[in-house]
C-alpha cells in the first residue's frame, strides 16, 4: 500500500510543476511570486529576467532571482517591476511541452 501512496505523491508533484509551467506560458512568460517560489523548488537553475524600476534588467537563475529581489528591496535600492522568462526560453518550453500557440 505504501508504494501506491508514494507513486501518487510523485505524480501530483509532477502534475503541479507542469501546470505551473503551462500557466506561466499562458501568461506570455510572466511569473508571479507564488510561481517563482514553486520554480525555485523544482527548477532552481532555470533562468528568469528581473525587470527593475530603474536598475538594468538581470537574467539570473531562479534561486538567485529570489535572493536578489529580497536584497535589493530590503536595502531600498529599487523595486521589482516584473519577473519573466525570455522569449527564447518560452519558445523552447512550448516546443518541449508540445504546447501550440493559437
């Protein structure tokens, strides 16, 4: 019985992370804070772009994006306007997940 329980949990985790990727792609690559936290848990080395209020954009891994946003906002250097995937990364994900754009 325990084997089925673990199989179901692994399947749900997989489903949730794929659903998050699909949701991000359906919003043209834009990522909210909850999605960023989930990406950090399952895909910490995926690169995202941070768009600041005044600082230059940065393309960094998810784990680093979370730390950078927290540090910059804590030190009142700037604010984060948005976080998103690059167009190239969005296209690569769509292709890998067989998601068509209509």
